[in-house]
């Protein structure tokens, strides 16, 4: 104890104090997975954290919900422990995204959920009692790209633009074992070009100039984006007798943790081993602060967040819809008036034809009466 007390004034011991506080409190981390069904989102999350957080889904039944045409938001919570350090993990899945023929606005529930978590946390900070705050702000969003080998789809570009300004966006190429190494490299390059040309913001690991090893690792992670991923929780045996996580094919085994096969280890390092705290602090200091500042510029303290149809940015769209509806109603009314005029004219024509037919019938009846009267007079004269 005396040695500790005599070694300077103790400022250098603050990191140790911080370590004890963090070790006692544990940590919490929220990750969101976004992408079309069947890309292995659940499998990857289970593989990342070496546990079955969520059972595999039956995607053959996803078309039974086509009538809903809604993107859902599922929340899965778990507590993980490693070497007596506990982490509260929240995984947010978005089933239904991109599964329909018309995917217009399918990103809205996802974007709204992210904004709503910033809103909920901001309102809790404004309360007198703030001890038990519920924090579901998303620290990292994995966006799964279908391995087509071509480029990003318009839907991918649209939602990635919206997510990149709200959350730490990390693009991943799902099921990378379905592409050859050359095709995968070309696919990655095309995606990078689209991300650059469309000005899509993705998470970039910070480069520490004071730590060359950490800086080199960060550069490797940056160069690997978008990460190519193989997800599997099954143990398979390789040709040389090793038991690994992977997928078995006729030509061999695609290993999850083999960096020659995919970028799984790089992604796990980014999310957990080296940059989890940076993802959390970036969420707090950049994305949440941007949201809070934007809201405080347009709202008074304590004022409720306006609903969508009350939000000023939707007024123009609402007015356009109202104008279009009014024009459609006027057009329909004009069409009905034309039909009414046509029906009136048709009625008048039919009435006129009916009157003419009636007059003709009367004339024929009168002529028949005259003929009958003539024949009757001739018969009386003959009897005389």
C-alpha cells in the first residue's frame, strides 16, 4: 500500500479505476441486422457470439404474410459472460424487409425505430429521475447484401443512405462462399464505387496515430469493407482432420474463421474485440447528438415530437396528395356529368322515338278503323 501511495500523486492509476468500474457494471451493446430474408442474418449473429440467441427461421413460410407487406422489428435480448465480464446484448432483426414485389417505404419502420430510440433516450434525460434509463440506441447496423456479383440494387442504395446518417453502418456480403475469389473481389470493388459515388456514409474504424499496430489493424479493416461473410454454427471436419465451424461442399469445406475464405474474423474483431467501445461512443457523441441538436432546433423544451402528418417536412407532400385527390374528384365529376348529359339525350331520343312510334300506331289504328267502316257499309248495301 505504501508503495502505491509513494508512486507519484496517483493520476496514472485512473485507468485502473475505470477498468474496475467497467468490470463491475458490465457493458451493453445493441446491434441491428438488416437485409432480405434468407441471407443468414440469424446464423451470423449466433456465430458471432457463439450461442443460439435466436432459432433459425422457416423462410419457406415468409410468403404466407405477403398480404401484410410490412417490415417488422423484432428485439432479442441476452446476457453474455466471458471471464466474469458480463455484457447485455440486444439484437434487433427486421424481418420482411425487401421481401415483396413493391418495397416502397419498406425502410420506414427501420428508420423510425432508430429515431424513436434517440427520442426515447432524449426524453429520459430530460426527466428529474434518470437512474434507470432504458437505452436501445443502435450501436452498429449490419446491412446484408445479396451476393449477386453485380452491384448494389436501388433498394440497397436508398436504405443505406438513410441508415448511414443515423447509425454506424457496416455493409456485409452475405453467403460469400457462393462466389469465387475473383468474383468476390470484383463485387467488393463495385460496391465500394457505388458507396463512394452515392456518398453513402459507412462506419470507418479510427486510425490511432500513436499506436502503429492498432492503426495498421484499422487500415486492414477499412480495406476489407464490405466484409464477406460465411455464417455457420455447425461443426464440420476438414480434409486434414480439423473440426471447424463451416459449410461442407463436394469440393471441400468453407471455413468461417479462415481469413482466406471470408472476413468473419475481421468483422468479429471490429464489433467486439477492438472497436465495440468506439461504436458505442460514436453513437453517443455523433449520431445521438446530431438527432438531439436537430430536434432542439425545431422544438421547445419538453415539447412532444410531432407526428408524421404534423411534421413540417410532410406538409408539402400532404398538400400535393390533397391537390391530386381534388383533381381526380373533379375529373370524375366531369366524367359523370358527361354521362348524365349523354343519358338525358338518350332518354329524350328514346322518348321522341316512342312518341313517333305511338303516333304511327294511332295512325295505323285510325286507318284500320276506316277500312273496317268501309267494308261494313258495303255489306249492308248488298243485302238490300
